[in-house]
C-alpha cells in the first residue's frame, strides 16, 4: 500500500492530463440539504479520467516496449486515453473495442492515429481477443483497470479532491473494472481515513457488489450496456483486494436513476455526461434516500466521462422523469359507453399528461395507456390510482415495467376492428401550455365515436395528437362542423399509406 501511495504522489499524468475542477452543485445540494461537489473529469482532453492511468502506465515502458507498441481493450474511454498517450509519446497503438462501443469513441481514437479493431459484443469478449493479439505481436497490453501504474494514475483524482475540499465526509465513485475506486480509495483513506468511500454500480453490471458479498471475484453471466463505460462482467483482481480493505459500501442504481442523475448534473453544471459518468450523483441520491439518518455535510463524486452519442439523449430524457419519480405509467380499463371517456379525463384532472394512447378494440371496454406527470412523486401516484379505482376503473401500474417503458409505450395501436367502417384520422397540433391536453380532451367530447387516440409530449412546445373518429356518411355534416369549431391546426391523414399499413 505504501508503494501505491508513493506512486500516486509521483504519477506522471500532467504531461497530458488536466487538474480538473471540483465544482459545487447548488441545485442538488439545496434539494438534498447536503453540500455536493462534483469532480469534472469530463473536461479532460479525452473527456474522461482514463487519460491519467493510461499515460502513467505507458510512460513507464522501457525503450524496447515502446518500440513494439501497445495494445488495449476498452469500451471507449480507456481507449482514448491510450490513443492520446501513444500520440504524445510517439508509440504505435492498437485499440480493441466491443462492437457496441459508441461511434463517437471509435472515431475519437482513430482521429488520434490509433488502429481500432472492433470485436465481440462486450468488454470480456474484446478483452480475450486483445490478449491474443498482444501475445502474437509482442505489443504491451495496457490493462484498463488491473495494472498498478494505471491505478496509481487514477489515484491522482483522490489526491486532487482532498486538496480541493479537505472536509469531504464521503466520496461516491463509479465502478466498472475497479481501477478508479481502487486508486481514489487508496489515497483518500491514507490521508483522510474518516472519509467514506462508496462505489456506485449499475444494477445490471454489479460485479463489485457481488464480489464483496461473496468475498470472491464473481463473473456475471451478462451485463447491461446502457452505462457502457462500466459494463464489466468481473471486477479486477487488484482493485478487488483494495476494495475489500478500503471501500466502505457499494450502492447499485437503475437506468432510470442514472438518467435522472444526468439531468441533475446538466442543471447544475450544463455538462452532458455519459451514463457511467452520472453514477456518482445517482448513488448519492439513492444512498441519502435510503439512509435518512446520514449526517454527511460535504459529499464528493466523480463525473468520470462525457463520451455519449448525441442520439441517445432522447432516450435519456424520456427515462429521466421516471427516475425522478415524476412520471407514472398506467394502463386503465374503461367501459365503452357514453360518458366513460370523459369520466376518465375528469378523474385524471388537470395534470400534465406525457403519454396518452388508446385504440378501440371491442364494444364493451377499452384500455388506455397513459403517462402522468407527478408533482409529488409516489404519494401522488397512489392518489391518482385510488381516485381511478373509486370510479370503478381498473388500473395497472406500469411505471417499473421495462417492457412497457421500452416497447409498449411506442406500440399502442393496431389495425382497426372490422366493426369500424368509416374511420377518419386526424393529426392535430396545438400549442403546449398547462393543462393543454385536458382542455383538448374536453373540447373533443363530441357525439361521434373516438376510435384511436395517441398523444406524446416530452418537453415539446407543441402537443401532437393523432385521433381516429368513426364518421358514418349521415354524420359527415356534423363532423365538418366539429372541425370548423375545433380551433387547432390539423391535417387529415385518412389517405396516408402508413395509416393503411399499420392502423
């Protein structure tokens, strides 16, 4: 351990790495009634802390090893650190990545002159292949987390945090292979043994948690890839030995909780973090919620990286409200009889609706899929369910149902039943404002049968509704009169080929 502290103090990282800021998070601190500090490793040249360990390790190589070059395996951030280190030191680099690695990370490595090889569906498959290539080529394998020089490089983060905020009571650290928490814990526990070091893992990739529970390095059968930077099946051998001695606790968080933490970080810093980079904040929120007696006054965490594909942000935004407990997803069964639809709308009241899907299926009942924005979290959700059930409406809570969240909410619909002979389809657009959907639904209370309703709004300035209405020929005049009084922009889509194919 003394050697590791000495190596952290003498680590050669600042040739290429930055001494990053430890920023105060005022909004989250006020919300949690605790001072929260975030270590901004997203501001490194490769937008991740991994440059520290990679450069420190490669710098130590002798002349012959440098001549042969280096090879590594990584989901992306360690790869970029190795690529930049090789570029800075004039050393040939080969990077093996899983085929699931974000394109942003692949392109960043190639831009720094590295030879990128895509292999396997996950880190472990890619690792086996990289080790085989290293043996065949004679290149030095730069391990992303199980090398002592890599761990020492990452440990400089702990050194900086204690220097920047000596009064930290706890530090929350993302855990993938364990190199980061091993380095940070080693230094912090040496200088400030009272400071708790708490690791945070995705529930889908909790290899450190399992290892500590069973006192052996367990290899998970599979891992989730949402937080790709920490999607590791087995914790490193050296980090595990350090964690057993120095890590105080491990907390596991869900995808929705990670997404909510990404929003918290953005609102306090305007930084857009990758999922793994938000683990620290997600862990802090969950730990404090589960331990209300906790007396921590100053809590630090590591924003480990910001390498995320832009197109993933839509998914993150949709899952954020669920992670914050601010959205409920419900399936509500209503009777197909006059006034039942309006009764349902009145029970929901003037709450903001995020999702509203319905397709006529029989003459007896209909099932509505609805997303409701909650001001008061779980308590309000229970109140809504109780109110619906008191009006004899059957309710199924889908808020924690992964199938419903990932797929069903986008699939509600289906072809019209044969009993509907004269369906007309309208795409209606109206300015979004408080209670906009409630007002729209009450306006829509006409004497014609509504056969389809689909509405989604996640932060848009306009509400967009797709409405099917059965209009027999004898009601055409009434329908046209309704359209003229509607007061919203609309486009009739009855002849749209997509409607013919799918609805």
